[in-house]
C-alpha cells in the first residue's frame, strides 16, 4: 500500500507515517499532562508546530534560489519539502527552553513513543518494484515498450488532463526534463483518449518528448497508483528508487533527481 484512501482523498503513506508519529507524541503528552502537569499539553502542540515550521524553513532555505523565483510557493506545503532533522532539532531546543527540568523526562518519553510508532509503521514498506513490462501507445501514433527506456535514470509521471495538480506541475516537469537530458522523462496519461490529451497540450502550449497513452490504466494497476499525479523514479536497471504521490515542487524534484543519479 502506497497511500491511505479515504473516499476521494488519498494520503501518501510517507506523510501518514509522520502524522501518526506526531499524533502519538501529542496523545502521550496529553496523558502525562492530566496526571502530572498541564504544561505538557501546551508543550506538545507547540513543539509539533515549531518543528514543522522549522522543517519547512530549513528546506526552503536550502533551495532559496528556486523559491526566490516564486516566493508564494513557500506556502505550498502540500507539494512536500521538509527537513526532518531541522524539525527535530527545533522541537528539542524548544523543549529545553519551555519546560522545567523535572518535566524533561515526560517530554523525552513522549518523543520516544513517537519515534517507536514511526519505526513500526515505517516497516510496512512495499516490495521492491521494477519498471513494468508494458507496451503503451504513443500520442503521435505507434507504440513503445516501457523497458525500452532502460539504460538511463527514468522518471515516469502518471497524470490526466482532468487532474488540477497534474495540470499545475506539468509545465515545471517539462522545464526540468528539458534541462536534464541525462534523465529520461515519460508522461503517461491515464484512461484518456488521444484527442483529449492532444487538445490539452495544444491549448496549454506544452511539448513533450514522450507523451504516452494508457487508456486501460495498466500502469496504475501494475504500480499500485492510488491517486494522480504520481511520479516514479527508476534507476538505469529499472529498479524503483522513489515514488511521490501528489503535486511536486521543483525543489523536491531536484532532490529526488540527485538521489536517482
């Protein structure tokens, strides 16, 4: 399972892991607050908030040049982009400053439980996936086997014209694809007719080197896609290295590409 599906909403498993760990921290702190000191309740909520803010700020500063091009995108937290260690450090510093020494042990125990929960849910990793052996249609006619792209790092983006996050991230993906020829980018439309995709690309003035069609959504079935867009990162041998469900920022994409290469 790569995501948690709640009706039409899908939450990536990676984000769910963090949410569960933070929830565990807050619940344990609340229990200690009722038994020992009410200040532990405020500490937990503030530590989580400050940790998230610090994690986001550290990531943004690391990619300051990219965010300077569109400062408002700093607020697009749904795209991902957090520095976990910066968040942990900020939470730790706040704990030392906000709580008296006699309460530190309760904060440490709450943090330990959060770490244990994160470790347990992180063990639910999907089996190693590989680039599926599929033949897909080319938008311009003909067909191509996905495994024909082996030999270079490969990014496969599953998208659809009706999907707002797909439409928002697509120009950025194409821009990055153009300036990173050492990585192949393949865009696979899910469940759509050729004319629908063609009209959309023409209307938006977008040009793709490899626009592929998957009218039967076989790619989604093979890779367990639970929401669009989903982007897959394969190494030269076709092993799945990373996957990201949801809209990508350019900063996070560049981090993924560095890990891929």
